[in-house]
C-alpha cells in the first residue's frame, strides 16, 4: 500500500476520525487544569495536557485493537478495523502505541517530578484497560480511572501536590464513565454475551437504565460538593444544572434500549462534560473580573 493509505489506516486505528473518545478524556482533564490553575492556567499547561490527551487516547485505541483483535473478528461492527481485517500487522499497533506514549512523555518532561511520577500509573491504566474486559465485572469503572488520571496530574503540574479535591474529581469522573460507557455497552450487549467478555450493561442487567441514571446523579452530587469546597458560585451550579438536563435527555434516548438511540446518548456525553467545564471556566472568569 502507498503512504497515504497507510496513514489513513493509522488514523482509523487511533480513532482520530472519531474524536468522541478524545473529548470524553479531554473534558475532565480541563476541569482539573482550570481548578488547579484557579481559573488562570498557563497556556503552556493547557497545550501540554490537550496534546497529551490526544496522544494518549490515540495510543490507548491502538492497544485496545491489539488486545481485542481476536474478539473483533466475531463482531460485525469491528470486523473491518485495520488489525482485524489484516490491513495492519498487530506489531504495528504496538509500535505506534509506544511511539505515541513516548511523545506524550516528552511533552511532560518540562514539568515537575511528581507529574512525571504520576505518568507511570497513568500509562499503566491506559495500557491495561482493554484486558480488564476479560475478568472485571464493570470494566467501565477502570476506564473512568484511565480517562480521569489526567486530573491528579494537572494538580501536580500546577501545585506540586495532589489535594483531596483532585481525587474527588477523579471519583466523579469514574461514575460519569460508568454512565456513558454503559450506554455504549448497551449497543454491544448481544455481541459481548456471544464472545464472553464483561461489561457494565451485562452486570446491571435489567437495572442498566437505573444504574446509568444513578451514576449521573452521583457524578453531579460529587461535583456539587466539589463546588462547595471551592466556594464556586451560581454560574458553576448552572453548568451542573445544564449537565443534569443533558442526563435526563439521555434517559429519553436509552429507556427503550434501542441500539441507535443508546449510541446517540453515548456520543452526546460530550455536551455533559462541556457543560461542566463551561460552568467552571465562567465562574472563575466572573470571580477574577470582580477581583480586578
């Protein structure tokens, strides 16, 4: 194949043509960046964590397709993925993931030692997540840790420490990840049963919809407590209220458990994360304008 064809396959392998995963990883990272930066993060920090998010999510997708290459052959939706279809060799995914991870590490080299230290478990969670589907009843919770570990790193980078507020944000992200990835798992429920892997949709069974809504509620409750701990104002809570409205909209999509509607709800979680971030950013902006 020519160069352009190979690049297109790498784009598909890393899901750069499907940015929803980047956004679901980016929003909680930006929550941490803004809160740790007291509403005034250095733009260099913003750039490092945004680029790092893209690189690590892309690396995670490559590792995921390597780990799931035999499972993906049994699912119609994934049979055409670059590794499963035989267009790319499995070892190419590993080399690509290693290269992207190295670039992400080079990005954080200018930061302090604690941030570099935290990058080790961050890499471990990203690399090991695909394998948790084989033995962990709710791998979506593990995904929440992997997708949220940028939060303590943002605090470490800007404060030189990781306060309790960072871990509360991470816990909120875990519950949010269970909510949105259960919606995604509801799409693949039958296939997951057939190939014998675990998912939260299978674990919750007939209570899957209730579990999704409870997880949204816990996420918002923790974020409300975080806002109280930080002394944030009505703008922040308006953002949470908008996020709550989005969660209710997702209920209307998933309540009949139709595949297309559940997938639409999963994709729409971008707006949930964005609503929380806008509330954070605008609240800090208002506070800073009043102080000046």
